[in-house]
């Protein structure tokens, strides 16, 4: 038989040489004679070299094909002595099935008619199946719709696109590691199903705290998989693997026990075999609880053995490695997101350390980084002189606390956070001893379930408030969530500490740097003294408030520099128009206060009209552009027995009327 196959191979070589290499040889001969005929030396060299290359190619092609034929014949000789085994074979459609190689010699498996047909290069060999084996083709329940391939038609080829995963291109530069892990998990489950011919493959996460299993992904021939993603621990096989951390193989499942043993079907599927293995987080020490269960089932009895269990162990390790890679990528992206939030909070609070800006920025960044259902900020309310809810955000229509509500400082979780200056984490509110904020929460219809934690907004010396987060499900937060809020809250606390320090400095400063006039605090302090002196000595005193009109329009047209130039120019005119013992201070951003000593209200009106006219005719320059501004004024003459607060209030009142009348005017109370 080997000699006969060798002769056939040699015949094929020579026939192909005549057809495939004939053209190349003809070209080589033509170029050789062309080189003899031409007179140019360069042309001769080119023709001769090309002819030599063509002849060399023909010789090497013959040697390569001859060696390949001899190797194939040697392989066929070795195959005659191989005992019966299972091999994986591709069919013409690109699918694959298990074939069984007979243990009889090759001559016994090839009929005489087929042996004669081998002499024809275009002929083929149909597989020989003994009569007693025609009804017992291995794995007939999986391949009965497939036709075994013709074995000597040459190598089976598949289009390159069959080996390329077009879906994976959508994950180039992926930003969501969770979606990427789910995609890869689905691919692994599909491979398991195709290679082991199982009915269903599933992957369950395990939550030992809530004693539940979460169906993350599955690949199945069945559409009757449960729609319920969370399953409680029970006596089923998945729960057994999850609790024991040991693999489970069931070779035969009784018909009546299927739905009790396998919890992920909605109705009986006639499953007869089951295998489930634990998945441990890669890098964790031995003896820890599994984090997931990989399981598969089959409609055939004894479908899973020791070899299957070994294979599932490898798949479990693969999934553990994928999970570790996913976790590391997720942690890295989380760190990057936290770094961006850190930078954003600092950029906001450095520009404006006002309390409302700091708190809103903090809540915005926490809302972006965490999964939550409700967020609330508790601060000390100066008006109420107690701790109260300052800000609330919710994602659902459920009832929740509202701003301005006072906090129970004796028996609330938020109060405990303030007093201890430490994080309070409540995994399950239904079992909590204290209320979140105040005792009337349940009466307001706020549900008493879910998870809750409160993080103090505190520096090393002071607690400024509390940021609390809530989810409607128990055990909804992890330790890293609290760490994220703690980090951002510490930045906010630093900003608030700076804001408080600036307020203290302002109290000590008497001159406004931008205008050279008195600060508001010092102006009002001196005004109080002048009112008391005027009342004691029966002297006259008038208080004037002047406001720069349309300052917002100036900002829109000339920018901040234009506004600063306008304010500075008006302040300069006011300072140069008063006596040394009169008072000029910056009452507000665009409002100046002037206390005219020993001046009646009528005299103050004449002075204010003169100032109004002077300001309106003044040209202000900003970035090579010129413009003018107008002012409105309100005047109140201090009468006997008038208090400081009454004087300021009446002056503000007439100033508002002057502005509402169109501006660029002076009014007296």
C-alpha cells in the first residue's frame, strides 16, 4: 500500500510540474536566447540573471513538492498502527465534530473500489463504516445533521474572516471595563458550550453577605432560563458549590429532581448531567470563599467525567485571571476619575471659596463618581443656630428629607457622625437603631430600608458638616465608596477652613485693597460710633449709599478689567470729594457708603448731586476702549434717637427706589 501511494504521489508531482512550472520555464528559455541576441551588456546581464532565477525556482519547487509527498506518505504509514481515538475534525461548513479513528489497518478500512479510485488524481475516498457500527456513530445526538467530510480531498480551508472576531473591534480603547469583562465572559462561555456540546453554561456571582447568587451571563440552547437575576441560597447544586467551595459533578439527575437541583430553568428541560466548579479571585489565599460559580448541564447521562472537571478547572482559572485584570483596570480608571475630581474641586474652590460653591462642587463630583439614590449635606445653620440639612439630591420619586429641616442632635446617624468626627456606615437601615436625620422620617413616608453612610466634612481641628449617601438596597456601598467621599470631603473641608480664615482676616482689615476705601465691617463700626456721637451732642449726620448702575452690562462688554476700572474710578472720585473726618467705605461690590459728619440731609443731597454729575461726565479707559458710568444714590438724615440698624435700612430703601426709577438719580428718605 505505501509503495502504491508513493507512485500516485509521484505521478501527481510530474503532472503539476508540467502545468504550473511550464510557463516559468518557457519565460526563462525566452530570456536566455534574448540575452544572446541583444548587444547591450546591461540587457544581456538582466536576461541571463532572470533566466537563472526562473530555472532555480523550478528546481526548488520540484524538491519541495517531492519532500512534502514523502512526508505525507510517512504520516499515512504511522496512522495504520494508531489505535482507536477521538479527534476533532472541521467539516466544510466551518463547524467541527468528533470523529472516531478505527483501530484496524488502513487496508481493512478502504474498500477495493475506493482503492482503485486512488489512482485517479481527482478521485476521493468515502469513509468506511462497518455494518455493525452504522447505527452507533459516536455523539450521534450532536452530529446527526452533519455529514462526515471526504478525507482525501486535500486540506480543508476556511475563510480568514472565520478566525477574526469582528465584535472585538468595538472594544478598542474601551472606557468601561465592566462591559469588556462581560463581553469576554460571554465568549468564554460560548467556547465551553461549543467544545463540550453541553445544553447550557452559566456564570453566577456569589454575595455571601446577602446570601444570594447573581446570574451574570449564560449561553444556552434553551429559552426557558429564569428572568430572575438574583437567586437566594438553597439546596440546589449552584448553592452547594457556592457554600462548600468544592466542585460538584452529577452523572444522573432524576426527572423529578431537575428543578430542585438546577435553579435557573423556569420549566423542566430533561437535563440529566450537571457540573459546577467554584471560581476564586486570583491572588487570594486558599481557604477563602469562592466569588463565583461556573456551571454547565447536558441532556445526556454521564456527560461529564474527570477530564471535564480538569478542563473546567482551567476555565475557572482563566475567568479568575480575567476578573483580576478587570478589577485592576477598574481600580486604575477609578483612580484616574478620582484624580480628575480632585483637580476639578481644587480649581473651583481656589477661584471661589464661598461655602455654597464648595458644597455644590463636592456634591457634583460625588454624584458623578458613585452610584446613589439620595445625597444630602448637613451644615450648621447660623439663623436657626442648629445643625440642619443644607442640600438634598434624589434620583427617584420616593419621598426624602428636604432642605432647612433641623437634625436631631441626640439620636440620629448624622449627629453621631458630627460628634465622633468619623464615618458611620449602615449596611441595612431596617436593622438600624437610630434614624438618619430626625425622628419624623417614617411619618413623612420615607422608607426605612437600604444602605446608608455618612462622611464628616472635617479638617484636623473642626467638623464643618456631613455628606450622606443612600441606596435603596441593602449592602449597596463598599469601603472604597466611603474612601472616595472622604478624600473629596477633606478637600472641601480645607477650602471651608480657608474661607473661615479669610473671614477672620477681613474682620481685622480696615482698608479695601481694590478701592482704597474702608471695608464694610469697619465702615459700619465707625458709622455706629458717629451716630452715637451725633445723638449725644445733637449734631447733624447724613448717611449716603451710592450704587454704580448697569455694572453687569459693563462686565459683558468690557470684561472684569472694565468693571474693576469703573469701581476704582468711582472710589477715587468719592475719596477726593469728602473731608478728612468723613467716612467712605465699600458697602457692597458696586455700592459705596458715605457718612457726612455735621451735614443735614439737604446739604447731603446737594453734595450727592454734584458727585453724580461728576461721575457721569468722567471717561473711563479699559484696554484702549473708553466708556462712562452713572450712579444712583439714597440719603438718610440721622434724627435724634435713631439706631444704627434703622439708619442703614432707610438708606437702602431709598436707594432701591432710586434704582427702580431708572437710575442716575439721588433720593432722600
